[in-house]
């Protein structure tokens, strides 16, 4: 009797574990699909980030170049103004104080 009772009480265990294994496999498939989807999104975002970085680097180079050009133009203008003031003063023309 003990054997039959013991075997009967464990009869539910194999089907129960089988259902749990199938449920876990379904969950695993769902999670694998979600991971694959998220990986695709990450790769897409990495490509977008790379494109934005290239654009930002290009803009930084452009504005650095423009800044250098404006700075050099400003230096050239000050040299020209200084030279003109010197030329005027050396020829006896008085330069107004607010222009000095």
C-alpha cells in the first residue's frame, strides 16, 4: 500500500513539471524575441548617434574655420586702421580722439 500511495502522490509531478518547462520555453522565446527587437533598436540608435556626431564634428570644424577667418580679418582691419591713422598723423591730419 505504501508503494501505491507513494506512486500515486507523485503522479502529478511529471505533468506539472512538463507544463512548467513548456511555459518557461515560451517565456524564453518571448524574451529572446524582445532582446532581438531591443538589439535592433540599439543598433539603429547607435547609427543615428554616429550620424549626429559626424554632423556636429562638421559644424564644429566649420565654425572653428569661420572664427579663425573672422579673427584674422579683425587683425587685418586693425592693422589697416592703425596704418591709416599713422599716415594721417604723419601728414599733419589730426585724428579725432574717439577714433583713437
